[in-house]
């Protein structure tokens, strides 16, 4: 993706989020230089990859296959290993109308996916096969706002604004907005987008950026390059 397109998506996404009364934390609006100048303060944000994330999954067709994310808070894998401490994470996301976030699952993370407003959030669901792949035949059991649901493999679960679903590591899922763009909340165990995303198809998690203009804000995938030290 061109950096100019990423910058445009960030501006549009921030305006969309604010239209629902959700306000980003102050660190969201730091410039790259401000982050570099405050590097000692930014240690937790950088290490836990909190911040902006715009992905086309390396496929170069964001409008059809992509997702806008912002990680608001995130715990530590060491806390998960010890079973105590900051074991949780929170994201705010935008799934555009008919924009697919492709079929994937996690090895560790459990997550509540919440429709915070806009259109209908549609999820295609499968359960994990014994070999780790997609079970094309087994029913899928999930909880929607605490209520048990049983779906056929590949069924579509549609969430209206205010509704949510709890996805466990054995749940394969793809999702997109129907009818309009959707503001999505995510509350989960510690988030690790580098190692804990298993995709059904061989695609990447992050975008490759073509630097055609200066970044408005850094993406979490920029941190290793832009904030590696002074």
C-alpha cells in the first residue's frame, strides 16, 4: 500500500470512530517525530504493539480484503505464561461494507467481537479440525452475549449493533460489514498479531508500505524500522 493511501485511511477511520462518540487515547495522535523524541516513555506501547494498524494482508486490494485496527491496550505474554497480571487487550476496528477479513484462527487468543455501530457485522464460522485445519462438517458452538448458539459449519452469524460473539482459539472465522461500514470492538486475552494469527490461505498479516509521502502516524508494523533506537 502507498503511504498516502494509509494516511487517508487513518483520517477517514478516525472520523468514523469519532462519529460514534469513541475517542482515541492521546498517544494515537503523536507524530513519528514525537514518538522518536519520547522513546523511553513509549517502551510499553512499542513492545506491545499498541496503536494504528491498516492491513491489506499483503494482497494489495484493501477495499476488498483488509481491515482497520487500533490496539488501545495490550497485556504481556509473560503475564499469560504466569497466569496473573495484565492478561487482556482491547481493540477498536472498522470493517468496511463487503470488505473481508479472511478466514483465520488463533492458537492462544480468545476474543469478544462486538458490533459497536453502523451496519451488520457478518461472520462465517467453522471449528478447528484435529489437525488444526478447518472442519468442514462439524457444528460450531459459540456464545452471543452469553447465550449458547449452535451453527452449521460455514453458517453466517449476523450481529446487529450492540450484539457480540465470543470466539475461542478453536473457532475459525472470517468477517465483513453488511449494508454499511461497521465499527467493531474487540476485548480479548493478550494480543499477538505477529505469531498468533493462523490463516487458512497463505497470506501475510501486515501490509508492505510504499513510501510516497511522510507518515501521518506510525503503524504498529512501522515500529521496528522507525523506533528501533536513537
